[in-house]
C-alpha cells in the first residue's frame, strides 16, 4: 500500500476520495444452486427446530450465546427477538433439495459509513454441515456484501477456542487479524475473540475461487468434492500474485 503523509509530514491513511457509503442489507433473498439465503422469519422455526434436533449432544451451542431450544415456540421467540434488532440482519439457509430451513446466519456490526460488516451467528444443523450448500451460503452472503451492498471490509469473529470456527474462517479465505483478549463474557465465562477479515481488494480473487469450486464438475455423483476449497483459493491467489 502506498505511503501517504499530510502537510506536517505525518503519516496518514490512504485517501478515499471516491468512497461512497455502503448500503444496509435489505429483505432481498439470495438465490443459489444448492441453497437460498432468505430473511429469517418465525415460519422457519419448525423446520429449524427439527434440523437442530439432529444435534443430539447439543454440540452446536457450546460457543453460541443462545440455544439450545427446548421447543419450537422457544425458537420462535428467539427469532422474533433477533429479527427486531436494528444492528443485524438474520437469514435462514434453505436447502434446495428439501425446501427446508437447515441453518441460520446473520450480518452483524453493520456500519455502512465505514463499509464494515460482519458475518456471524452462524448455526449450521448437522444436515447443513460439511455440504456444498453450507459453503455456497457463505459465498452468497460475501458476494452480496461486496458486489451489491458495497462494503470494503467483511469480518468473521469467534471464540478463539472454537477450533472449528477458526478453521472455517481460514477455509473461506479470511485473513487472521489478531486476538482480542477478554473481549466479552458469555454463558458466565470469558471469551478471547479471534478476528478475521476479507477486504474488498481480496474479494475478486476469492470470488473466482468460490465460483470455480462450486462448479458442478467439482463434485462426483454423490456430491463429494474433487478439490478442496482451500486448495482452489491457494491456486487462484498464487495465479494473481505479482
């Protein structure tokens, strides 16, 4: 990045003369080949409750500030509260094969003036975990944030002890930004938060990598990937390097 100084000789950030504030997410659904990402509503509660119920040991909820839900009504109440918040936009991930909601994800810490938005509250039922639809949902939300809404920084944050979430961030192409020690308290315990991000200048290469990985030819007749996303991302990054 170029070095900039002001009239006093002090180093300053890169000027953004053409910067236009990003837009807030709206109620538009995102359509994919394997899933749709649609605004979360109470009508999704029954399907989500069934899908979450496949997690017999409640492993889904260890690192979440909410859940598990004992009844569909309790999940409905949570959905109603979550969708009333002004600083987030929550979505249901609906798999094409069944037409059922099998996971949720949200845009958080939405700051259009600064072009910063976070993806979080990601809760994938066992039915969605390690599937093409699960990866496609993350791609659709990234694409919407960068290409449609105009954000310049896309964030991922998680408990630093949540190895699966840290690994997922890296797989999706996020860069590790650092550790915020004693960042929050949840479930009566400390959380050190790991921060990850993708910048708008990183997105074109990542977008091409995702779209290459998502091509039908990358999957066998059983839906198993032939090439790992992390390998495809590394290949595209290497090709784009100066």
